[in-house]
C-alpha cells in the first residue's frame, strides 16, 4: 500500500521506525530503535531543552499549532499530517514518532510532555 500525507500518521505508530526512500516509498525499518526523548525543566517548571540520548537523531521542529511555541514537542491532539507529512515523504531517511517525557527532580516516573518526530539521515 502506498503511503500518502493522509495515511502517514497511521503508519507512524509511537516507537515504530520507518524509512522513507528517495522515490518517496515508505518501509518498516527493522533492527533500528527509536531514541528516548526527554524534556528537562528547571526549579519553577520552565521548559529548558531536550536530550535525545541516542546519537544521530534530531527532532523535527516548527510543525506544532500550539500558540507561541515552535519547538519539537507536539500536543497529544496533533498528528503527523499536513506540511509535516509532506516534508517527511519528501526527505529520505529514518523517522519515528516518540513520546517526550518530562524529567523532574521531584518525580520518580517521568510524565509525558507530548510527542515529537525524530529524524536520522540515511546512512
């Protein structure tokens, strides 16, 4: 089945790595694992950055519709579609939707801040 901008979101389940090929086709990428992504906060709960903790991956930015924010963390109500899906299908490489967990000094289990799409260039 051909993946389109309308169906890419269904294909990109959280943690499921896909490969976009030069011809725009999409395949599952077995043996490659999604990076762990964390959001860090300071003492007053302000967002200060992300750490992918796995080499070679970067996060796509500028696709969220959140007011006044253009970073990589998407709201739970958003999906892989529109311009983000167009850009993914037009750029060969590895892609994966990942949960972004908040690191905190006061909580043992991280809470999700949202999700993001991690990208790694074709090797």
